[in-house]
C-alpha cells in the first residue's frame, strides 16, 4: 500500500484520555466534521477484528475492519472506499507535554495509482481536519467528563 498522507499533532492531554476518544468511534460525529455517522457493528471492547460503518461527506457508507491493534497506543483498519483499498492508522504516543496523535492513510490497487494526485490531497486534508478536531475535543475535555 502506498502512503497517501501522515499528519501528526501534539495534544495537551494525557495519552490514555486521547486514546479513549480515538477508540470511541461512535462518538466521532460529535468530534469531527469529517464523519457524519459512525456505528459499531459488533459488541465488546474495540479491538482487533472490530467493525464500524462510517459515513463521511462526499463518500458512500463504508465498513472499516480493524486489522492491527495495540491497546492504548495504535490501531489500523481497512476498507474498500469507492473502489480503492484503503488502510487508515491511528497512533497515540505519550510526550512530556501530553501526547502526539498521528493519523495515516494508505491506498492500493490500480485505481489508487491513477487517482494518486487527487487522493493524496483529499486524504491529507481530511486527516488534518480529523487530527485538529481530536486535539480541540480532548483539550476542551469534551470526551473525558472534564469539560
């Protein structure tokens, strides 16, 4: 898979607090304008093998499946979005100031190569908004009960 975009942002909150907001997928529509609906398709803790259906502006509803998971630190999931195989990564790393959140998007298949310039720009713009939204959400205490 080819890396489309990677965006890192520092967040002035504890890593575990940001991690909880990151894996609370069904709450994402309240946190970021890049997700309009999010529904978990399974029960139990979010982790390897979990599925969620997301609707994002300008895209069809898409089911994402977690393929890699390290509790408290990172997860990656994959889906087929408008005919393109996609993988998105979410990673949280503690820092002295709080933590860093890194979002990545990868794509593969012939269609991804053809659409590369558009996909790279759109993916980068989307995850930049998502990471800024996560930062604002967490620093306001919205996901922790602090705010």
